[in-house]
C-alpha cells in the first residue's frame, strides 16, 4: 500500500499501529511516497517519530480550531452547523432576522401556546411553503426542535459558552417559557 505520508495513513498512533499490524498479517507492505523510512532499527525510530508528530499536529490543530470557535462564540458569531429557521447569516458571520421566515417561527410558538399540536404546526408550515434548514418539508422532529431551541429567545450557545441576548430574539421570553411548560406537560401525557 502506497500512501502520501504517514499522517495520511492515520493521525493516532494506536490507529496507525493497528492498521500496520492488519496489513502485515495480510502480507502487505506499507510505503510512503513523501517520506523515506529506511529498513532496520533506524526506520523503526524514524517512523515512530513521524507517527508521534502526526498525532501532535492533529491534537494541536484541534485545540486551535476549538479556540477560534470559542472566540467566535464569545462574539455570538456563526460557527457553522444547522442554521435555525428565521435567521440569516450576514457577511460578518452574525445572526440576523430573516424577514421572510422569522414570522413563521414566531407564529409556530404562538400556535403551540394556543393549543395547536406539533403535527398541526408541521402541516401549517408545510402549507405555507416553509422548508427546514436542509430545504426539505418540515417534519414533526423539526417542529419539536424549533420549539425547544433557545436561540429563538436570543440565547447563543456553543459548548460551555452561553451569551444571553447574543443574537436577535424572535420569540419573547414569556412565550418561550409557556411553550416549554406545555412541551414538558405534553411529554408526560
């Protein structure tokens, strides 16, 4: 098997060792196009150093990505993932209200508060042509997620970072809390 570099075969020393063992048992030789690993004791130590460096690089990169995303979160900037219905992401990567879909999100909360079921809300949203964030018809689960999402009260959350009023609110706090109480009550029922 020919791979470009050791880090293309794996970035975890244990995974690399398991993969190399499986290849060795099958009688397959592993070679690297960009790294010359000699046969013998020198090759063993060089390969170990290269494997360790690949794992270090991956762990270091992961820390840097998380740090950057945490800095974005402290500024309430979009970090990727599923964008809730009712919001747009502007050129500065900040959440802005979508004038076309935000009213539907708010209306979904109001309808549930007034006694509509999630199935009725789903059907109403589909009749209105509202699509989920993947561009598909609304489902029961997407309505449930919408009604549970704290972003609609303006709360931005990423890992352990919580920024109240970090993004524009679509739903007033009191309406959101009433809906959460009804969701909990209906779940028990």
